[in-house]
């Protein structure tokens, strides 16, 4: 990983990003806004699944249809804004164990979110009739929320840990 980081830090793209005083703050701002979109959308779905946020006129399927696109759109913005941040400072990020933990948690959070959304779409009729999610979906909602929070915390801690 260190060899990749060294090579990447010497590329023209890395230098270009670092030399523009405005670019890294702009990318960080977009990254933070995308985190907010993903986290708040996941929270809205999870709270609905957990019956903490019940809107009488909106079923679980309606809530998923409303907020899931924000999760996927936010993930795209996270990738588009995060990749140049890595390119700008690869020696600080790629070999950093906290960054590696964050990326692992990100994959797990996305996979758990997909599993939850598939489960909710597959059983939409049941949820519409009962108004409540089953125990497995409720547990998965808690796991999804915990994973997204862990991703955000790990991302924040990257600035405070050094590469191994």
C-alpha cells in the first residue's frame, strides 16, 4: 500500500489537486454534504423500520422509495469527492489503518443497506398490511445505522491517526 501511495503522490493529478488552494476545501465540503445525505436518509429509513418515526400516510415502502435514492446518490458524490482527496494525499490516507477500517466499514454498511432495502421491497405487502417490520428487518436496521455511524466516526479519525 505504501508503494502505491508513493507512486500516486508523484502523479500530475496529485500535484494538481494539492496546488489548488480552493479544491481540497471544496471536495471536503461536498464529501461532508454527501455524508449528511447518506446518514440522514439511512436514519429516516431505519427509524421508520424501527417504528420510531411513523407517518400515518406513509408506508415503509413509501419511506424507502423516498429516501433510498438519496443514499445511492450520496454514495456517488462520496466516491467522486473522496477519490480526489485520496489522490491529493495518498501517503496520509492509503497506508493509514483508520482509513482502511473506514473503507471496510463502508463496504459492510453499503452491503447491509442493500440487504435491508431488498428485504423491505420483497416484503412490502406484509409491511403495508401490518405497518411494522419483522424482527430480522428491525435488527438489520440497527446494524445499518451502527455501521453508517462507524463509517462517519472512522472517517473523522483519519485526521488523527498516522500511517503504520
